[in-house]
C-alpha cells in the first residue's frame, strides 16, 4: 500500500510515461532485438567479405581492362550458355574496380534473383558466381529490413518498431532522470554494480547502459527511419534544406531517332572509352548499367571511395548519341558541389553503419547496436520479476487466514424501577 501510495503521489504525466514505456517496450521488443542483432552482424560486412571472399581480388597487371561488352558476353556465356536472349537472360551491368580488383557482371532472373559474376578484368576468366539471396550477409540484411517477411509486410513492421524505439529512448530518459545528484543517486544512475545480485545487475544493465547508449541509439533509430517512412525522409530533407522538397526520382529516355539495330553493343564500348580516363584513376569503382529496352539510357554510377557510399555520383547517357542527360537528384552532382541537405541525405547510410568515421565508427555502431538489442531483454526481465512478485503477494494475501476480532459483550444494565 505504501508503494502504491507513492505511485499515486507521482504526477500524472510520469505515470503515463512509465505506462507507455512498459507497453510500447513489450510490443516492439522482439522486433527491436532482431533488428539490433542483425545490425551488429552487418556492421563489419565489408571487412568480413574481404577476409572470406578472395575472388574479389586479382593480381594487378600492366595491361588494360577488357571493354564492358567483352566482359558481359563472357559472363553471359558462363551464366546462360546457349539460351536465347529474351531480355531476362541478359547481363544488366558491368562494374570495374581499382587495379587488382575483380570486375562484376550482374544479371537478374526470376529463379535466382540478383546474381553477380566475378571476372578477371584483364583476361575475362570467371572467378565466382554469387547468388545474392543465398549470400549470408544478404540474408542478414533481409532480417534487418524485413524480418525475413515479404517486404510489403516486414518493412512497415520494422519501421513502426523503430519509431517506437525512438519514443522509448526519450521516455526512458525521463524515467532515468535522478531527483538529485547526490552520490547515492549518481552511483545508481551512472554506475553498474557488477557484484550485485542478478536482479540488480539486470536493472543496472537496463538503466545505466540505456542512458549511455541514448545518443547513439537515437542516431541509429533516426537514420533508420529515413528509409522506413517516406514522410520522415521528406521531412528531414525539408528541415535541412530550409523548406525545399526532396527531389523526385525522374525517368530518362533515349532519343529513338538515332536507333539502329545492334548499335547498343557498339555504344557501350564507346561510352567505356569516354569514361576510361576517370576509371583508371587508381581508386574507387565505376559501374555501367546497360539499357534493356529501346528507350532506356546508359546509367553510370561512380564512387571514388571503397569504404563509404556518400561520394557516389550518378550520370545518364543517351544510348544512341551518348549525350549526357540532365539529372535531378541528391546523387546528380559530385559530393563537394552538393547542397547541405543533399549531403546529409547521401551520408545517411554511412552514418547509420558508422562508416563515416571509418573503422572506429563501425566499432562504435557495433556496440551501440548490441546494447540496443539488450535493452528489450533486460527490460522484459524487470517487468517479469515485478509481475511475479506482485502475483506472489496476491497469493499470500489470499492464503492468509482471516482472523475474526472478538466482539465485546454488551452488559445490559437494568433500568431502575419507579413506584
């Protein structure tokens, strides 16, 4: 009763905050746990790939790279053999890396999905074929984005849980905030008693670690919401740009007046020759996406950095004249020429995974994600033990015998008789 009285003495907004923290946490806990743990595993994806996938590299040579049409024909012969080119059985893009890196020819079929063929860019030898839906890290990423559910179902669930997690971080800070900063309160709020009993240790792991990870958890959650909700992405861009709208994705089409049968193959190599000076700058990657239909264009995506993605640049070229086409979007300009809002939007992924700070940033993102994944677990045990204790008290009250207080006998005093 004393504890109940103390709870009732708290302001209504604190009781509502605690109630929301509890039930929102129980509702989203499992999803937050899965998303956080898969994020931990994916944090060092590039480093682990470099260690476990040697087919990404070749012995550097002094000779030139083979042109894209040669690599695509070799990859097509390896992947499809003598199957007729119906549009599906076609190489969609070729990617070149730095000297010493394998080239990648990519295609997509209904059966296999997106598939990459690694080739030696100097002689065209096929090194490896990787079906992405069977790749370990792609499976982890599917759990991180969709909980291994169909995207139309899993993506809204993950986005909603992420939004709830951001609310939980704020409500948790309200509950954590000490009444005063005396030593007893500061020790309880900032230090973990590692030698305490498991219940107290669990409470400290939730309460103290939750405070320390608050800022990093907000960064992970908010950058995740940029992909989760289109309205959030547009709102962040609008705020960062001072009221401008996020550039919409536009479709470019080639001028079919210059169409001639078979010209597409010739133009791919011509485009490669035009791009070759920048592709041989000894750094980064460059990908040429081939037009699939008569009105499609060549899309060129270049990235001078092998570690981050925000410096990528996208360009489009008419498939017949090779004239560069105007492009509007956050990746349409070199990073140094982009606006502040465009830069922030481009850096969202690298901020999310910590790559913007290099390896130390990835280590920080790993531990932050790990702690975020532990909060639903420790929070559940706090609620479970409180619920168990409450039920035990109720059971003891029900089993306690009822003691009847003895009633006092009332002595009847006779009234005096009057004659």
